[in-house]
C-alpha cells in the first residue's frame, strides 16, 4: 500500500502578502561559481547554470536544491542548463556553490520570499517554472507561466543562455545582469508582483539558446492564509500493536489552525489526537472508509505555541500495522471552521488515480486531499495536474504531499499509480474563515456554488 497526500491552500479574496524585493545578484560568464553582491538571512537564492556544447546539465552543488534541468537534442550546437535554489543562512552567505562543468552561471537573491529551508525551497519559495530551448533561432522565447499565485503576490524571474551572444531581455522584465560573450548568460525579473506571465519573445542572433522562467512565491502576512509547517510520520507502519503514532513537528506558533489526516489499513479507529495539552476535534462526517482502510480528519482551531509533537491514538486489534499521519500548521485564520468534507471509494482509471475535486469560491480556505491505494504512487502529482508543487515522502515511502495556491475555481488532485485499476479511498477536508455577520456563507448545490 502507498498513500499520497496533496494540500491546497486557497485564498479566494485578494490577500495581503508580504513584499518581495531583490537584494542581490551574481554572474560569471566564464566559470562555475559567482559571488552575490548582497543577500540576507532567509533570502531565497536562485542560480542558473549553463553548459555549452553538452546535453548533460551542470552538477548541483552541495547545499542547493535542484529546481529543473533542460537540454537540447544531440547534434549541432548543443547546450544544457540546471536551475537550483538555496536559502541564505546570513547576510554573509554570498556564495553560489560550484556548478561543476558549467560554462557560465548567474543568480538572484530575494528577500520576502516564502522559503523556509533549502530542502524545501522548491516547494515553499518557488512556484511554477517553465523552460524552452531552440537551435539556430533568432526568436528567444520566455515561455508562459500558469501562476500558483495569480492574485498579484508573486514575482517572475527570467534566465537565459545563448551560444553566440548576450541573451535579449523580454518585454515586461527589467534587466538584472549578464556575463560572457559567446557563450553568454543574462537575467531579468518583473521587479514587482504580477498576476501572470504570458509567452514573450525577443530578437537575438541565430544561435542555440535555453531559457527558464521562475515564479517566486511571496511570504504571506498575518492576514492571509499561509502554510507554516507540515510533517508526516509512519513509524506505526513498521511497528505492530503500536496504538499511538507521534508526529514530530516544528515548534508550533500561536493561534494557528492545526490539521491532521490519520489513516490505517486494519479496521482501526482514531480515538484522539493531541499536542500534549490540547485535544483536537474530529471533523464531523469526515471519515473515508473502504473495507479495512480509513482516513479521517482532526483539527485544532487555535494552536498553543511551542508544541513539538502531535500524537494520534488508535483503537486496533492486536498485530495491526500501517498507521500513518499527516499534519499541517496553517496561519492567517482568525476563527477557522470546517467548510466541507468529501469522501469516496473508487477504482483508478488505468494507472491514473483521481482525488475529489475541490471548488473554491468567494472565501479563503485551506483544503487537504488524501488518497490510499492498494499499490504504489509513482508520480506525485501526475504531470499537468492542478496541484503543481512539492512532494513529501514518509519514512516508510507510503505518503507524499503537494502544495498549491489558487483563487476561485475547481482543483483536482491526480496521481499516477504503479498498477491499473487500483482500489482507492479518498478524503478531502476544507476549512474556511467564519463569515462575518451578514457576510457570505458559501454553499454547494447541484448547479454549482452560491452565496447566502
């Protein structure tokens, strides 16, 4: 059995986001490293490393996380790139690392980005990414992005490499820096938060070029929905008769929503969830069951600061295995309430496992969706799914997580399974801000979503 978890934090009104600013950059047009002119503690650093004449991308330095790679086809003038990220440990952390085999490197540093660690920088600091490449082309393309934050919260940065000349900058972006002659690299960004990025071309000389466009996610403020932390644990998966499952979490903040999805495969029931002081509430009508398998949701509407362990307690028969839990800490709510919970038992369509669709309309919500399969999830999420970033695997390789943000619309989590027609059990739990008196309460009907 493999279980995969997706999360979707939705803010369906224009939020108040923290401000991103570019605090430094670096470039070396003929080497494998560069030094940032400035950075700051907690800043998101992005590096673009280009290798001319090879379809094998430059190596990722220690202490960095890979965002994406791209290579041309073989033959003619070839090239490859790697884009990576890192969270600065201090204002003096100005190194880029060594991108072995790179012909040129270039990078930006941003304060105010939603990065929490280098290991999580792709999930928490970077939104969607698009790349393109061509040979013997005079039209350099900075491809369109489907923004995770289409609400005017994200910046967009563009990076380019050219085998024969300095890359051109696209309209809509401000030049940041460039280096090298032939080959050469250049970079730009929107220098402000934007609601989208459309496909944009600029004219260069006929050459081989490669580009990357990167969405930079803003750190949310206290008035917007923000995923503060998440964790997963599966020690119970390897310990028979273990009726408690402790999840180690980052020290909790105050007055945050804490949400837990607890699952098992042995006809167990969850009798309680606690942070050691506060008992969680079981979300009403929010338990998915398919034979011996089940998932249910528990929450604490307002957390106490300083808690580092969340414990799930099960009631099980002797000799039972496979107990897992997933946890999210969510800031930005004042008085969160359960909005909706949807469960289903189904069979995968071929190797595609589809979770419950989530509709967000006119209210800020945090929504978690989970799936259990009798086999293994092989792609998390399936390519081109609505849920586009992140991916956590539990210690027992039984679970994953994915984070995405959006506004009004319908969002469907989709996974790729190792086997066709897998038996599934899915659960989706949604939490929203308590509406003000006289405000809109969202309701769902067969005709769609309304307000009353």
